[in-house]
C-alpha cells in the first residue's frame, strides 16, 4: 500500500533512482571514527550497557499482561542489583538506557546507578516504537524522557538508544535538535562513526549495537508466540568472547547490550562476570558509552555541529 514515502502505484524495483537514493541517504554512516590509541595505552575499549526496560516492555503493548510486567519487575528487584553488585566488585563503569516510565517506577535504582559512577541514557518514554510516531509526538516524548531522567537521577543524558533500536525518519533530526552527543541504536560498523542525514554530516557519533551482542536474542521468551530461548549460556558467552577477541585484535570497541530481566537470572548473571574478567585480562579500557564517544570525538577531531 503506498505511503507518503512511496510513489503511488510503483513497486520497489520500479522506483526512480532519486527515490531509493533518498531513502538510503536519510540516515547513513559517514566518517569512520577509529582512534589510533585508547586511554592509558589500552589496546581496545569495552563499552558495557544495560537496557532497563522493566515493566515498559508490556506497558508499550497496552499493559495487558500481568505476567510480563512481573518479569520486568524481576529486572528491577533482582536483575539490576545483581548487575550493579558485579560492576561494583570489578570497579567497572557501564551505561544504562532507561525508559522514563521505568525511571518513574524505580527512581532509587536510577539514583544508585548514577551514584556508583555509571551513565544514564535516553531509552524512550514508555519503550514506544519511534517508527509509528509522527514527528511532534516523537520529539515531545524524547524531550520529556530526557527531562524526567535528569530530574530523577541528577544526570542530564548526552546519548540515546531508541527502544527496540527502532529509528524513525525523524529520530536523527530530533537528536540534533536536542544537542545529543551520540546515538547507540544502529549497526553500520563495528566501531564508532559519524552519522549523516540526507547526505550531510551531523556531528553526532554512532556507537553501534548488533543483535549478535545482545542477550535478548538468545534468551527471549514469549509464550504466546514462537519465541523460545534456544541458546545455552555457555554458547552465548562463547559468542561474546569471540566478539571481544575480535575487538581486541582490531583495536576497536567491544560494545555489549544486556537487559536486567534477562541477564539477571541466576543461571546467566555469571556471563557478565566472565566477560569483565576476560576483558580485564586483555587490558581493555572500560568506559561508559559517553566516555568512549568523548574520547573518539577528541581523537578524531570531530566537533559538535555548531562548534
């Protein structure tokens, strides 16, 4: 069915070149940002992150499943404390991407996150899907989310990870309007790069994610769909280890995404501990996503737009 972005009556193979190039160029990877050195002479960087979705995974879909909400509550009650305890034991900084509604439901958790030296980043209002929203609604939610996180945690977010890594045609424009330093939702490289919008550089750094480096794809569960956990924890650790070793060999960034309600289970939390141990044995530089971006920006001489 034709949309505002699709020429009426034409299939994709019939589109004129100007149309499909325009779709590709809306948001695209620009200059690769690969520092020649990392702080302290470390051979590579380690950027651990946690998406604290909690109850919003169900609330986003209408709030009809008390069971799914309880799973999210487990993330706040047991998962997040276990994660924070391990990070504290290893003195390891990390980034937490928090929907505003999760922060409102669990404000003490966010205060602990910041008090222990970690980063708080934007992760939507209620884990909404940006691609379903008009520009005004998406912008309003992102602004309100940033204000809410700052009011609760005392930290003004400098970066965003869109819920479900769902990036609308308006998302990058709003990121620029808000003056955010970086995004961590896209997948065009292993290492950082500058985002371009409509063929022009934006000054916004992308610290890329990948489903391979996300615990949810291996341990996800939905009893009303065909989604079932299929990968043993040992196999997941092996995948993460190989990604870690590759980053170390190339001198790049090892970025990992986890979720308190998933990785926080007793049978899985040890994966986090092992990843940290392995990365430390390889002399990786542990940093928040914001710290990685700040180093990359300085090392690669990338100013903010308007600087």
